[in-house]
C-alpha cells in the first residue's frame, strides 16, 4: 500500500481542502464537511490486489454526500465493498440507513446517491470492484446496497477477516497469487451478500442470486473432473439445466461456457506461475479438466489471443509483469 496523502505535513488551514481533493481523485467525487477544519486529520493509502483496487483511509469526524451531480460526471463503473476497521460510520443509501462498526462490511453503489457520517478515529477500507465481476457472481446488486454484514456467521467472519488482510498483501505476492486471492475474496463477498439477502424477507432476485452462486461453487469445486457437464452441475445445484441456463443467460453465459471460462482461467494462472514452470502445457490442461489438446489450444487462443505454448514461453522469459499486455480486458 502506498500513502498518497497525509495531513501530518500540511498546514492546519489547508488540511481539509487537500484531503478532499485527493479523496475525490482516489475514491469517488463527493461533497464533505469536517466537524472542525483546524483539527482535521486524515490519511489515504492505495494499492492493488489482482483486479481489486484498495483504498484505506483514516479521518477525523466528518460528513460526506455523493449526489446526482457527482454521478453524472462519473466515468468508472465500480461498486464499493466497505469494511470498517475502527470507529464507526453511518451510511444512508436507497432508503436504508446503517451503522458500521469495526469488522462490519457493506456494499455501496456509486451510481446511487448516498450520505455518510464518520466518527472520531474512523478507519475504513474500500474495495473498488468492477460491477461486472460482482454481478457475474450474484446478479443485480441494487437490493443489496447499504445492508450491514456483521461478522457473526462463520462465512461472514472469514470474509471480513480476509478483507482486513488485503492491505498487507498488496504488492507482497506475485500477480498470479493476487488474482487468485482477489477472486476468492469476491466469491466470499458474494456468499455473504447472498446469505444476508436470504435472511431477510423472501425475494425472487435473492433466490436467483443463490442459484447463480451455487452454480459457480459447484464448477469451482469440480472443474478438474473431465466428465463434468451441464446436467451434473444442475443436478448438484438442485435445478434443471434449462432453469440454470436461463439465469446464466442474464449474464451472457451458460453452464458450459462458464465452466470453460473458469478452466481456461485456471490454466492461464498455472502457465504464469513460476512455481509450475516445470509442468507441460498438456499436463496443465488435462489437470484442469480438458481432454482434447486441440480443442484446448483453440479455446485458449480465442480467449487470450495467443496459443498456450506461446503464453508459457512469455511467462518464463518475462515473468508475470510482462504478461499483462497479452491479457484480455
């Protein structure tokens, strides 16, 4: 993590204005009002872990608001997973109001207006997640914003604890491991959001989200099995193939296309990993459930624009850093 701003070396009269400019640039455009300008103190750290952008900030008491005017100027399409590390923050979005204490997690959507009020000695970690990646796991998130996830259930404690570790991992592990950790974090966040919705009053959207999450879980757990097919996945989830594919169609995929995409991603990770440099391309492909090398090579090139053997050579010569240029957006 890199400290991009601290009020420690800024004159008291300028601290808040400097902070506000940096916060708008690194997090989201917003209005803010400190409890006291002259005693205001804050610090912002940023970093990356795989596809996750991390923003960790500490600040004195203040109020913030993200309005329709700010939304109209927004260019990125991220959602915010907020974990309170210390102090408290009171959030309001989409008619819901919550109070986050240390360890609590909540989802905020910058496409919608929101308000926040931070206590003294507040410390908040924000994971900026691309909307597409989260919705691919759990469906539309509108009903999930501003719902406090407290670390009471085992899965919620695991999710919160892993989120808390991310700043210490950013820049400390290789990029292949970063992507795998980032994907696991998103999977855990999706589980917690789905169960939080399930605990409330029944909703059709949450039922679909749980089916979607279960499909992904079965595929992740059994993708090394070359005999895994759409019927086996649907049977494990307890739905028909037709129903499962109808849900996945809302995300422009199907059981078999999702299975293939996850197998290809796992193979790509293995080809990049210097610890697996001794493995052949065919060994890796067979290990992740492919049974036809011609089919594997053709699918890999379509997905990543390069043959798997060529990809492995680049990995060995240039390392992970050099591979980013051949990865798809």
